């Protein structure tokens, strides 16, 4: 009478098949996790954009950057971390990196809607920060917020310190996620006319 258990050969075959299945699904799980972080951070950046517009509507100016990492703006600072406490948003992206923030200095010192609207009209081709989208010519913008992505550093043009930033489709060497607010967009959102 034959025993109803598995032979060593059958057991080895089952283990090989299981190993192949696990090996095939691990990269998919890794890619799915990366996509989840990417989407969650994109959503968080959109929330930040809305919070910045709301801040401008309430205070007739934009917040200065956070340079001492306490989550609050530091007067006259144009580059640093996002002042997340001042904006009532989360402090980090989905990779647990703080958001980089660069703002036009002239928009952090206005005190009335009229002054803010006038400052928006005066942004010229020599104003900073600037944004380049997918390699296009850079144009002046009101502000830029950057998630440093999985690698935790500002990539390529975003990390060279010249206040000209780029937004492009993520690649193996560029994983920054960037939002910006154009002068026209903020002008319209504030109801300047």
C-alpha cells in the first residue's frame, strides 16, 4: 500500500514553483508601493497648493520659507522648507522627506490685497523663482514646492541653487515631484481685477 504523502521530488517541484511565483511578484509589489508613494505625494502637493492660495487670500501675502525647520515661516526667507505649521498641512511627503519651498520675496511682504495684486503684476522675466516644464524655457513663477522623491535629494536642475527649477516625468535619475503657482493663476484666484 502506497503512502499518500508527497515524495521528496514532488516537494522539491512545489518549492521551485512557489519560488518562481514569489520571484515574479516581488518586483510588482515593489512597483506598486512606489506608485502608492508617488500618488499620495502628488495628492499632498495639491493640498499644499490649495493651502498656499488660501493663505494668500487670508493674509494678503504668501508665507516666507522655514529656514530653522520648526515648521513656521522665517521673515524674509525665500528658500528653505515648507512652513507646514503656518499652512496647516503635513510636514513631509510619503517618503518622509520635508518639502522644499522657494517663494518670490516681493509676495511675502505685502499687507493688502491691492499690494499683493500689484506685486503679482510686477513679476517679470527676471523674477525668481522660475520653472521649466519638460525642458521648455524657464518662466517666472510665484512659488515652487518640491518633494525630493524616494532618493531624498533635489535632482538635476532643482539642486543647483540657481532658483530655476524643473518639472518633468520621473525617471531613474529624476524623481522630484514639483508644483508651482503662476502669477496669472494666483491673480485669478485672488480675484484681482
